């Protein structure tokens, strides 16, 4: 798909969503070109990776091996760090949402 069109990201998101519609919310989440999936063990992970890759292949989509991370126990996704042992938390450099209210008026 040519880049530079104002709606290229939306078109790409729709293609990925359509390709993975059977799996989104069940074994994975998708945002633009980021796909994250979860599993309970190595065998489950391998099976789910195969399902995702097969669905992408059927849709004519592919993954970039240089950007691919598999079998991670912690991952940065949309600016948050998600791990198997900890609650999702803001990644480094994320603005805090806890702040004092507005200062005194003039």
C-alpha cells in the first residue's frame, strides 16, 4: 500500500482487523502494525502464533522478521509495559496522569 495518503493508516488498520477478526479480543489485540497476543505456556504460544501468521498470510499480509518479538515475558505496547507478573504500567517517558488541580486564579 502506498504511504503518504491521509487515510493509509486507517486502511491498513482495517485490513489487519479484517484479517484477524476471529482472534481480536480472544487471543490478541491489534493497533496499526502492532499485534500482541497472550498465552499460558510455550505450546499455547506457538499454536496462537501459527494461527495469527496463517490468518495474515491468507489476507496477503506479512510480518517483518526484524521487528518480530516472540516468547517475551514483558513487552512495550502502545507506550505501556505489559508483563506476566506485573500489572500494566506506563513506560518510561510517559506523562503522569496524577497531577494537582489548576493553580490559584489571577
